[in-house]
C-alpha cells in the first residue's frame, strides 16, 4: 500500500473545524465536485448574517489561483476567519470584516517544500537555544513564501514542541514536519533499533540513505535497508529515501519506500520506474537545487545580485561562500563536476516522469550550508520549468501535490476550511514562473508574516 493521505470525511463547519478525517492512499488529485448554481447565493446569505468580529479578513480584488487545479479567478475575494479559509471566489464580504484591497495582485497558496532541512543553522547570529534557532529557520522559509517545510533529517528535539504548536491561527512562521535522525546502519538489528529510537521522537517520517556518494563510500547494506522499511511500517511510519541510482530506486519502491526524496541521476529513467511510482502512489521529489549547490560557488553566482535574495541572505554565509579558497576548491572538484552532469540527467528524468503521470512534489534539500532556505525554492521552480514542466504544473507540485504527498489535509490549496497560508504576488506566475519572486506579502494561518 502506498503512502497515506488524510482527507475530510465531511465538509468543515463555518469555523473551519472539520468533524473528522479518513485515510486514503495517495493518488492523482481529483478536484471536488463543481459547485451547484445554488451554492453562491446560499453562501452569500450565510456570509451576510455571520458575526464577523476582529478575526475575519476579506482580501478583495485580486486574481485568485487556489491551487486546486481550477483556473485563476479574477476580481476574487478570499475570506479568512480564525486563520482558515471561510470563503473564496466571487463572494460577498461579511459585515464588519477587515478589508485588504488587492486589485492588480495575485493570491496563490504558500509553497509546501517536500524535502528541506530545519536545524537552526539559518537563524540570525546571536540567537541561542535550539527552539529559538529552529523558529529562526522557519521564519526565513516563510518570508520567502514557503509556508510548510518537511524536514527530512537532522532536527533537534525542539522540533516536536514546535510542530505541536502550529495548528492555530497565525503561528508567524512556516509549519514544520520532520523525520528525525537519518538512519544509516550496517546490520538489520541496529537498523531496527534505530527506527525504534527515532519513532520515540514522534516523527512524520523515517529517513534512510541509500547512496555511495559517487562511489566514495559504502551504501547501506540491503538487509539493513529492508529492516528499516519493515520496522517503520510496523510502527505505522512512512519511509523517505535518499537515493541516486535508477536500480536502487526500483528496488526500494518494490521494498516499500513511501517517498523518493531525490532525483534519479545516474541514468535515464524508464517506464518501469514510472509504473512503479504510479502503481504504489509514491511521489517523486526532484531536489534539483541540491545539485546546483555543489558546483555553483566555483564562481560568484548570478543570484548573489538578486535583491529578492540579498534582502534576507545570511551575511556570514555569503562571506564564507565568497572565500577565494573555497571557490578554487569548488572549481577543481571532481565531485562538483559530476553533480553538474547529474543535474542535466535529473532534469531529463523529471521531464519523462512528469509526462508519464507520476506525481511530482517540489523539494529542494535546502537548509544545509550553501542551500539557502526559502530562496532556493523559487529557483527550484524555475529549473523545473526549464526541464519541460509548465508553470501551472510546477506550481501544483509546490502546493496541492506536495501537500497530498505528505498527507497534509489542511494546507496546499485555498479551499474552504483549510489554513489560510498564502502569498500575495504583483505579477502572474502562470505566464512566467519567475514571477513568484514578485512577492509582496506572506500569510500563515491568516496572519501576515513579518
């Protein structure tokens, strides 16, 4: 059975608090039934008599792309109450609402990063304590419009209370889901023990690494890999897999891996792999910017002159990456050259798999040194378009599809009852994906991120 997605058993009430959830395998997204002709008049009556209060905001006049797969709607209104979407479309403004006029703007859902890393490394210098530093990472992601992060390994114990505290209006930073320690063991017994130890941290995923780092190290032995998958599934946990090679991807999918957390980069993918991904309902996360980060600092990157980047870039990391010694080392690195070639293969493989009906979830592997959280997600989208995906398909991979792949029922689209996590853009991202960088404001749980 593939990974699980939570979906509403019934529609939420007006407060956005749904009555319950059911579990279903991930598969192709199916839009909800079209609204009947009576829906909008009935909604208008309900909104006109609803006590609004200070918690109700109406974002009016923008073009709304809600992430559901429906076409954008011009001159729309997004009504938010208690941090959730109360209404969206050409709907009336509830009396007493706080009105935000957005004529000429675009509203799109916040991005969901299916593979990032949150360790506290990107908090401002001087911030102390694991919890505060993790919040610093999550704030940086959110300021760039990444409103949910799936951190696949390396998080301190402070991740759990932070995750527990996010299902509320206005958390003021990106939402967090995590995997705990990455498992790389050599024996089945040690592997099973590592899974049990990781499970005690209440993670969303178990992460394993099946890679030889371009032939420089040994891969995790297959019996230990199987033991991780079996133990994790026995404990009700899904497994995300770091991999590089096509043969490993096929073997891991047959063994039960629930998320392909990197591109296949050694060879062209084939229809056998595409079929395995489709049949098991497993999502494919390209992480193209991970490859870029291995070679781009051999010289001064063009994005170092992008104001959208520099306004929030960590100064100490810029100094480190600008060191002439590091740049010379990167230029002469055989590994950097190999990963540059791997990027070309990864983009070709992404094009094949997306055309083959495989669900793609945007992910970047951002968070480690040199991989700038928040900004790299925008560059990832541009690389995905260059690989052959349409801007709309790429945006869906970063919103609706990523949320479904991670079994997150409350984010990814701006549909009624979901969290009001969204961006305000000053240009159309469906005609030019780089327009996601025309970011004017970000809201998480209905409150603007500062």
